[in-house]
C-alpha cells in the first residue's frame, strides 16, 4: 500500500520524503486546489525543486488541481495543467470534468487521478471517469463504510486510494457548499472551507463566540480550548437541544483498519493536511511508515502500537480520533 | 409556446419524506397547477419506502395525462449495490426522460437523451459540452454559482441543451452518508424509524443565538432560508434560461407556482408577487449566490 502524504510547502515535502512517504501531494499557490490558504502551496520553481528532491530519493510527487473552475477561470486551469505536465509531475489529481478533459486531450502523458472532490462513491461513476479520461486512480470520499469500500474496489476499473488519517469531512467532498452559504466561498469555487478571512472571534462575558460569515457557529465557555472553526463541527440547536448537530469535532485515524484496507485491495492510503506544519507531516508520516512496515512484516499479528496512537493523537484536530465511516455496520 | 410563457416552470422532486397519501394529494394538486415540467422520485434516501417505483410510474402517467412533461429523478448519493440496482431500473425504462444526479447515473444513461440535476457539478462550458456529447439535453445550474457564471455558460452553451435554474426553495447544500435527522433524535441510521417523516420541510438547525440557519433532511443538509429568484426574472429571461425550478415545500407549493406563473405571464408585478411569496416561506428568503454573495444573504429577494 502506497503512503501518500501532504505537503503545503518545501519543508513539509522534504519532511514527508525523509520520513517514509512513497508519494507526496502538493498544490499550486492559487485557487486551483482545495487548500488555498495564505502562505501555503508552491510556485512552479519551488515545486520543481521539490520534485527533484523527491525523485532523487525515488519518491513520487502529485499535484492536486481539484477545485471547479467557472468558464472564465478555465484558461488559468489549462495553463496550470500544462505547467504540471512540464514539471514532469507523477500524477495530477483533478475533480472537474472540464479540467480532466483538457488534461486527457492536451497532455495525454499525464497520469490522472480522480480527486476526492470528484465525489465518486460507486463503480459506475468511476467507470465514467475512466472511460472518458483514462484516470488511473480515484480517491474515495470519506463517507463509505469498509464494506462499501470493499465493494467499490471489487467493481472498480481503477485503483483506489482512501484517506487513512487527518481531518474528517462528514459530507461528500465536492458536494458540500455549507461554507459558501455562510461566506460566499466554498472548496469547489474558491479552494477553501470556512475561510479564515470570514472568521471572527468575539469575547463575551461568558467566554468566546466564534462566528463564520457572521453566523454563530460555536460558543466556548471561558477556559475551553478553541479549535479551528469549521462550519460542520459547530454547536447548534435542534428541537431545543444544543449539540454538534452535524459532526463532532473529531478526526480520522484508520490505522487499526490497515489489515482490512489491505485485504480489500486499497492501493494507497492518504494522509490529510496540506495546511498543517512540517512537524505534523514529519510525525504522521513517520508513524504511518512504521505501521505500514510492521504490517508488511507481520500482517496477521498487526495492531497499532500505543506509542503510535499517542503520537498521532497529539497532532489530531480536536485531539480525538475515530474510525470514521469505515466502521459503521449499516449502509 | 408564446413568449409570455417563457421561461417554463418546473417542479423539482420532493426532497422530503412525506407519507404516501400526502404525496398523492400533492400531485393531484400539481396536475392542475401551472407547472410545465414535473420531476418525480426519491433523490435523497433509499430507505424512504412509502412510495415505490411502481407508484411513481402511476403518478407519472397521471401527470402526463394532465399535460405535464414528466422526468424521473434519481438518488444524489449512490453507495450501496441495492441503490445502483434501483437506479438501473429507472435508467432502463424509456417512457420518461431521466434526471441524473450523480455521474454514476450519467454513465448508465450515456448515448441516450438525459438531464443532469444540480448535484452534478457543471461549473463550466467544457464540462457541459462533454455531457452534451454523451446525450445531456438539460442541465441545472449548480446552486452556488452566480449570474455572471451563468452568463458565461450561456454564451458557449452547446446546441440543443436547455438550461434550468433552481429558482425557489430551500437550497440543497450538502450530502452525507450520515443521517442527521436520525442523529438529532439519537437514533442510529440503520434504525432511523423514519425520523425524517416527522419533518415535512426538514428539521431546522438554529444557531445558539436563535438564528434559523440550516434544515436537516436525512442525509441532506439544506438552507433554512428559501432561495427566491423571482425578482431576477428579467435577468433570467435576458440570459435565455429555459426553465425555472421550484422545489416543493409541504405547504403553499400551489400558491408559489401560481405566483411565478402570474409574473411570467405579466399578470402580476414582481414586487407584489414577492411580497406574497415572503409569507409562504417556512423561514425567510435568500438569494446571495445569484449575486455573488454568501448564499444566505437576502439582497433582492423578499
């Protein structure tokens, strides 16, 4: 199983390569990718440097180009595809049909992956992308159960990558516009969810209020630790009860499922977090490398070691991890 | 069709889970309404079983007999094999046009005429051209896109493809594998006890300062506010939009259709209709997306 790690900058890319990533995924410094944050991502020359570094050590570099351009933005995306091809990137990870079509026709040598933002949850959708664009791999949205992952892989015409660790989207990626409903900016259109530019922290007598686009999404009592305010992880009221109505502030850690993922035929496991620090990338990559190596040595006796779990818990958002949807018994 | 009848009015699929009797009563009303096109079928959750495929076909036949164009709509989120099986059955029939709400459905419909709904991401003309080459005859503007984005699309729209805009209703904002209605009731999804049938317009999510923000509809999250593009009718006409979609709500859908119809027919001033519409919405209006603002913003809408 290939270990695919995030890099939001050159130090993170080097940290991933040096600590055991098989592949590193990156993005250009603009809204062509779903982690468009200030100071993050790569210029073409930095990426060229990163690719040289990774290739010298036998590792692969992918570029995510996984937002959805509007008609007037397409030329910019087409240039970005050409640039990725010129850089000799090992794979381009796309979501938009128009972008995939351009890449497949104009740069046929490019290895195309379907991004999680492409929202493919079934084999018929995968067949669509495969037959039209010759995608080699697809990343599944973080909503499928283990049984469903297994089923998709059995029927899939392409290899499958799944998320193993990191922040957890409870919605089907590519089909969630909660962020733009509150702020005008979504992952699809702008490359960012719950953008920092629209977050306001307001001190009150009771503690701290977090607002996104003016909407109160979290109310923290004094002294409570405050995480990044993602809209779907806020506390709201339904039928008079205040709770995490959409999603708890937890993150994904599927390490315990490595044997099941391997048995299902998962080709690659992805670590979320291009927006995180090089320290995060180093820690998480190192632990997952150890785990994958341990599993390769002794598949039957594999179990996550307490030290690994503790190291990962330290860098998790919300400091609480879950198996996410993989472990639900129901459809 | 006369110029004053443009754009045509469509009634989207019922996004909620209503008892069968209510569904039948609803479509009896629709048969006599000014709706030109009616989308039928379950698009949100396969566990909603009161109205079966054969029942939908019966309703479809009645609506067709009443002069409506009927389109069979499909699930937006396809995960289980059982869901694909039902989808295949819908795609196999050729009495009615099918609306694909997932690329999986597009794949099954390739080579035949089909429509794509708003949960298929058609964000640029290149995407639309490729879908059209596969047989797409109609597309719905993704709800988060602006008037400007639509204008650019319309300039390069492939021949023979109709454009539909979601013009009225609680906005579809997200889909998940999790059922939020069941979650709010502390029920697991596999034992949801049809929790969503108690919420004929979704379950409202309020912020902690009592602002109605979202509406939970099973695995779908909607806006609490109702999108209303009636005030933009002149723009929509100028952009050659063929069809305006009205999304069903449990009450007053007939009145909403009638108001849209009177304005398009020139029988009622948009401002007067807008005032009336505002009283028919469960929470209040929004139209921010159309104007390039936050979706929840109410700019021109009542």
